[in-house]
C-alpha cells in the first residue's frame, strides 16, 4: 500500500496560473505538490497554442505558449515543487482537522492543508477512439500523444487526425528513412498551418506518406502476441473494409476538457465554475481556493494576467490561514532578504 504524502499545498493544474500559484506560495515559504492530467506542464498554453504568439503578458511583447511556460518553469525552479503528471484527482474530502484527503486516479494519496484548483476549464484529456478494441492496445500499439517520435519503436505508423498535431507528427515521422507512414482521416482536408499542409502534400506526392481517406473501425492483433498491434482496419466511402499493416497507431484527435469530480466536492458552482471570494479567491469550502479560468466572480475575465493576480492573493490568504498569529506583511523581492533567500539569490 502506498504511503500518504502530507503537504501544506496541493495544486490541481499545471498551466500558467497553477505554476504561478506554486511560485507565489514558495515566496510565502509554502512548498507545493502539483497534479495535472497532461504529461507535461503548460495546460492550454501547450495544448492549444504552444507555437502561437501571445501578446498580452506584461514585459513580454510576444511569446509563444511554450516559451511562456518555459519561462514560468525557470522562474519556479527555486521553489522546487513536486510534479505529478498524467494523473487526475478522483476523490477529495475535507477531514475533521480541516485538511483534505485527496486521491488520484492511480491510487496516489495526499493529505493537504490547502487545495488550489487551477484546472482551467477542466482537465485536458485526449479524445479517444470509440472502438471496443481500442482499450486493449492503449499505451502500447495505440497512443494518444505524439511525444518524442524520433525514438518511438516500430517501422509502420498510422496517424489519425486532421489537426496541426497530426500533420506535424506525420512530417516528423517522415524523417525516419525506413518508416512506413500513413495519415488516416475521413476527408482530404486538414486544419493545420498552410506550410505544414503543403509539406504533407509534398510527402504524399513523393510516396513517403500514404494518405488514407476513411474511418478507423477496428484493430488486428499479431498472431504470435495478442498484446502487439498488427493492423488497423478502416472503412472507405463505399463501405468496404481494408486492413493497414501497422506497428503503432497515433490517434491525435484533439483534446477535451473534463470538469471531472469537481462537481461532487460540495463547491458552490456557477455554470460549472467555482464561485470565489475576491479577497482571497477561496471557495465556499474553507481552505480550497480556485484561480484562473475555473473560477467565477462578478467582473471575471478569462485572461492569463488575471490568473496571476488571483494566485498572488490566494497565496497571501493561505499563508495567513496557515500562520494566523503572524501578520503576513507585503514584502518585496527587491529588498527582502527572506524572499531573496527563497529565490536562491540572497545571502545564506
């Protein structure tokens, strides 16, 4: 049985607001654990506009979503938060001692003094194939994220989807000289950048990529190993089923935000958003805070900048609740020896 992790702060969501929350808690001397359903930090910034420009971050005239996340992670590094990626919170309950029991979907358990919900519009999870046979191959022959394609085992690949991630994955795989690559989609049209689509067309014309216009309908396992994928079955426009020999199927069908079990935590909700007090960004459940796109209050704006502001005030409020007999003063990183030591730039 796994041991329970005790912590002052557990942050749900590793997007920009969640990362800034961990930084602000660190300035208050509170170390945090961060849980996210995605395999890396970034949330919407990475999943929806990783390579697109953002123009409304203070002091950054322009930065891609990925660059913003990288800068936030670099800034956060002195606080040494513990990350738990690829996991969802499945249960949360308030204890008699006013702490929270939190259980993740893989059985990992926490006891947290405070919980900060920074889950955006919900946990981003990949859209899965609605095929009975899909579950048996997930994580092996069937993948829902591209990851590092240069080291992905196998020689025969089928990519499903029509978006930027699918097109870019095909272009990347085509660099592997011995690889056999197919792009499977129900139409001969794609939602990626024009330059990426043009490169895809070149690869198809050169015979490096096979364009399959059809719908996936099933899988065939290898005859010598039921856990190994051998073929993808697909249906053409005339209703005929074909088999495409593959080692790996990479289904890049987009992502879907899931509110998950938040609705069962006794929180006051307004249109699936957590109602908060703007003095502290605390919910109606004492010790549980909500920041970023997941929260609601009069005048709310869904901007990254607003999430930074909310996280800052939430950190001050949590510090005051953690140390009720101490006056939590506003200190400045330019002059405070305490803050500079926490940032690793002051004198020991």
